C-alpha cells in the first residue's frame, strides 16, 4: 500500500473511533436523567381519573345521552352543493 492509502485508512479509523466515543458519551448522558425520575405515579393524579370514571358510570346509569330521547332536527332546504 502506498503511504497515502495508509494515512487515509488511519484517518478513517480515527474518525470511526471518535464517532463511536462521541455517540457512547451522548447516549449515556441521555440515559442517566431518565433513571432519576420517580417510577410511581402521584396519588393526586389517580384520584381525578377515578372520579371521572365514577361520573361517567353515574351518567350511564341515569340514561344521560340516551338515543331514545333524541328529537329530529329539520334540515334547511337552502343552497346545497
């Protein structure tokens, strides 16, 4: 191999090694803060969801929004396309 080919090969290897090191450092920095977050949800977040579910169940049992109580709506005969 010529001297220029050796220099080019070493440059390619150096860039690849540098890129790998950079990727590893950046990837590790991104992963570390995510591990510090709490894994359990807050109780105040769960309570409104349960309240909303109870409200929906109550409405269903009372018949709010029943299709039986719907009334026909007249369609205007105006300018249609």
